[in-house]
């Protein structure tokens, strides 16, 4: 289970990892309808509309009331103990 303050290896698939770690700073639930343009930028999209289009491609539909987990993290560098 992911917890705030924890550090984790970056999983590529069930059998391999990237040689880096992340630190989870925050973990919370948020409704899709409460997302802001800043949230979309943080996800790597130019706008909330672009994020929404990609969400619909991946998951089929955008439901304003759907709650999702938000994991805020920082890259902390190479794993010293791979």
C-alpha cells in the first residue's frame, strides 16, 4: 500500500523497475469534477480539456462525480539498493 512519506521503486511492469525512487508526499481522493486547470498541468497536460480527452480515451467516459486517488510525489533519484 502507498503511504505519504514512503519511498518506492518505480514499477514498469510486474517483473521490472526503473532504477529510480519516488517519495510520496500526499495521497487523497478527489472527484473528477473538482479537478482544476492547475491539476491538469501537474499531470503533464496543457489544459483541463486535454486531460479530460485523454481520460476518455483511456477509460471510456468522464464522470464528474467519480472519485479517484491523487498521489503527489517527488523524484528522489537513483535507487542505491536495486
